[in-house]
C-alpha cells in the first residue's frame, strides 16, 4: 500500500492549526481542512484513505488539502476565475455616495431613498450606467447601508444645564430602594393626554389558527380622557387617576388625593416627585401650591420636586410604563364609552400592580457623561 509522506510542521504551524480547529468563528470548511492536516501530522504512517475514514470525509478531499498545505501552507480557497466585474469600482463608490446623501440634495423630492428610487436616479445621471435595484441593494447590503430606514434622535444643546438636572434624577433612580427604607419615597409623575375612547363598528375578533386578531377599521368617537399617573421607582407600583380635562387643578388633585395619601399610608417622611416640564404642572402656581401643602401637612410629610431637563422624556421612567399601557391595553382600541375606557385603565393598573417590579434601569450618570464626552 502506498503511503503519502508525512507533513513537516513547525510549532507555529501546530498552534495555528489548533486555533482554526477550536475557534467558534472559524468556518466549518476551514476547521475540517485544519483537522486533515493536523491528523496527517499526528499519524504520519496513515495514508489519505485512512485519514479520510477517520474523519468521515472523502479520500479526494484529504489528498487535496494535504498537498495544498505542503505547497502553500494555506487552507483558503484559491481565487475563482468567474466573470469579470460588470461595473467598475468607481461606479459602485459613486452610487454608495448617493445613497449616503439626502435625495433633496440631488433635486429629488423624497424624504429618503429606496432601492428602486436610487436605481431610477442613477439611470438619469449621465455619468453613470443603468444599474438594477437588485444590484444596488446588494452593494448597499455589503456596506450595511439602509437609507430607507430611520430613527429619531435629539441633540443636547446646553450640556451643562442638562447634566445639572439629569445627575440628581439618575442618582435618585440608583438609590430609590435604599431611600425608601430610610423614609424617602421617589415617584415619577406625568400625564398621558387625550386617550381616545373609540368604539369599533365591530368588536375585535380573537386570534384563530393562521389568523391574527382582527380589528374593524371604522369606529365611533366617545371623547377622550387624560390619565394622571405615577410610578414608584423603588418597587414599580403604578398609581393613576383619570380626568376629562387637563388642568393644573386636576394634576394637583391627583398629587393630593393619591400620592400624598399613599405617602402618609406608607409612613414615609419625604415624598420626592420627578417631573418633566409639561404645561399642566410647570406653571408658577405649582411651587406655591407645594408650599401650601407642606404647611397644611404640618411636618407630617415633606415634599420635594426634581425637574427633568427640557426635552428629556427618555429619562422619565413613567414613559416606559405609558408605552406598556399603549401596547397592552389601548391598541387595538375598542371602548364603548368614556366610563368604559376609564374603568379599563384602572383595571389595567390593578392588574399590572399584581406583578409589578422596579424597572431594570441601567442608564447611570457615568454613561450620560461618556455620551456627552464630558466630566462637567
């Protein structure tokens, strides 16, 4: 029987082969080629047929990669001949540059590009050839460019003022549970306005196999309610009160009848409110009203207010709960009256509180400072 001579391997070769065989990111084809070469080194008396039988591959594959390794010390495929590139690299770069620009800069009245619109614009550009939307899509996919997608973002204008307001709020989030044990109850408060009581012409049909829940597109309006709500940062419990109007007096009534009453029941000495700059509670009347409440409470309870930075609703934990309310109760919408909507909201709050937990809030002061690139 003919034996193919053993491959000479240096210590560096062995280390590299082991890396290819053990790395999770190594393609399976490369890992198998490395096993072939390593097995040939480990068992120098084995021929290609014995190695193939041991590894469960073909004899031809073993011969090919033993020879390739001996000649080149490389386990990659050779470059394929294939057809030449149809479009020069400069054309591809120019199309990519167009995709990374706003359509209006080229006189195209669109908010963003699609593959088809890019192909249409390229076809009307004298310096460029006609290119199919599929080809353009393939180029952009390789570059991970998707101009048809977008997300909103907001630039922080005054970083120092932003940090002065955001820092204490983020510290309160971090220390909320220990503060509650010491007698300070931290609560995020805000309102969700204009919740529509819409009654669909036909009640939603529940999901059945192969069909999702069906919702009638036509509806009757029965008015709207405004939800005043608060989230206890330390334990995740939610408190709410619905009003038909959005006024300071309604917001003050919620603070007095719900939050102050709950703070007294909890026997804490300080109620700390985290508020945004909404029109309902930001007017000059609110600080004076808080002073009046503090006096009337006769040192039974102290009231504190921390204002979030302007346009920083993403730092308000109650907004996360509002999104849960929207997704789990208010969409799809089918409420036969204002009273039915109000009761559904209160029932949802009670249901949510049965399993409420503090939010897993991980945005710290340090992360905010890194984002702003400052240590102000």
